[in-house]
C-alpha cells in the first residue's frame, strides 16, 4: 500500500504542462485522455509515460506524466527520450520502400543482390518476405537466447550482427507461413546499405528522420550523452520495481535500435500519412495485409501491424508496438483520418497498449462506447 501511495504521489507531482500545437483540443477531451493514461499508469505501476496525439495530420497535444528517472526524480515530459524497440520496424520498412520507389530495390528478387553477407538458403528469401515476416528467419531463441536478448557488444555497422543468426536454417519455406522476426529486419538493414550505398545510420537520418522532423531520433548508443533520456525499469514477479538490465541495442538496430520521443513518433506518423516519406500508393501497399501462398491473410503489412478482416468503427488501423528492456511503446494510426497516438513508457512488458491507444482514439474522435 505504501508503494502504491508513493507511486500516486510521484505521478501527481511530476505532471508537466500540456503542449498543444496548431489545432486546439477541448479541455474535457484532454481530461478524458489523461484519465485513461493515469489509470493505466496506476494499474501497471508505470514510473513514467509520454504521449502525443495527431488529429487531421497535426500534432494537437502532447504531455508527460510520472518520472523518467526515479533515482534522480526527473519528471517525464513530452520530449523525454525512450528506446523505440520494435516501433523502429516501420521506420526501417519506410527506408526500404523509398528505395523501392527509386528503383534501387526489387521486392521479389533474392536479398543477396543487396545483402551478400546473408547466405543463400534452401529456398530464396526476398525483401518482401522480410518486410512481412514470412521469410522463415527465426526470432530470438535457442541456447544463446540470453545473449541475443541482452547483448552488450557494441556494433558500428549493421552487417556484423548478422553473424548471430545468418547460418541458421530457415524455419519454413518463405511465403508459406508467418513468424515474427527481429532478425529478419536486421537483414533489411543490410539491404538498405547495399541498395543505397550509405551507412544505415546515415541513411535513416538523412532520408527518414530529418525529412519527418524527428530531431530527437537517433541510434540508441548507451555511451552517448542523449538529452532527456529516460531510465528504464522492470517489475519482478514479487512486484518489486527494479532497474532494467543494461544492454546495447546495436545488435538489432534496424529492428528497433533507435531512441526517440513521443513527439517525434507523432511527426513520423504525420510524415507517413501525408505521404512525405513514401507516396500514397506505396503507403497503401505497406498497410495492405500480406497473403501467404495459400491465400491466407495475416495481420501484418510491409512494416505495419494490421487487423485484417475486422471493422473498428469502419476505420482501418495501422500500428506497431515495441517492448524491450527499459521500455514499452506504441504508435497507433487511423490512416484514413490522419489520426495517430504515440505512447512511450519506461517500464518493460506493459500489456494492453493497442487497446489503450484505441480507447484514446474513441475519446478524441468521439466514436462512442
């Protein structure tokens, strides 16, 4: 009980002033959104949370709650920086599709044309397979799972980390099944390098982050001084809040090794929905569900999670979550309305982030119960 009371007090003390831009949102709407966020924080005992909302292609509201660094009593704000985790996958997918538009990548040829460092397998693996998680490349697991999840080696490029998994057999023939794989997105980083001729970090900065106005987004380097970086936490089985384990995300940079803010995620969503990073036809391709060879439709496009075959107030949803040591996040969009919600928390393993985002959409767009 004392812990819960202290936690509630921390939230109350460190609730910064709301940032609103361009389009006003009503006070009652803001209060309803805040109620949803604070209830989630109390339910999951989240130390710090940052969020931003996009309406009609404009960031209309952003704020931070609770504490970004418990040991130093640093408040979370709208510009607190967190690991993006797998929210980085649609960013990398966007880079790939830019190169497709330029004729530098053919989605349906073997990836070795662009990434010779990835060996040929029993069956051909294409860039399209990688984007939709139908490549057969494994995810984390096996005897070295601990080292893969909690990497402490610093990699300066995206080619060397392929050694972790590149010689493993495929789980299935590409295109016949789906298996979510961060390692598959590591190969996409190599594809971007081979097709563009640029270092991966440089390409992402010059062609995705800067054009989208993501001034606070970069690779997550533990040794770098990164302004407003949040500390990360985990909850033990006994219910004790602890510092998250130290790790270096450079082994999975294209799959989610960036650091960003809720406001920068909102800027990314705006740039995507306004077709400033890829043209509308390309974006439509990215948010169209992938079909397997037998015709089965899966809940993923080319870089975006989807809910195929389901109607949600007649709206299409596109989203991507992210969970890794130190953080849980979500970027959720209703692309036909140019609406988005970006949420970061500095507690790993927070459930229900998609539902929370959808509930915020209901409130802001007045979609009813």
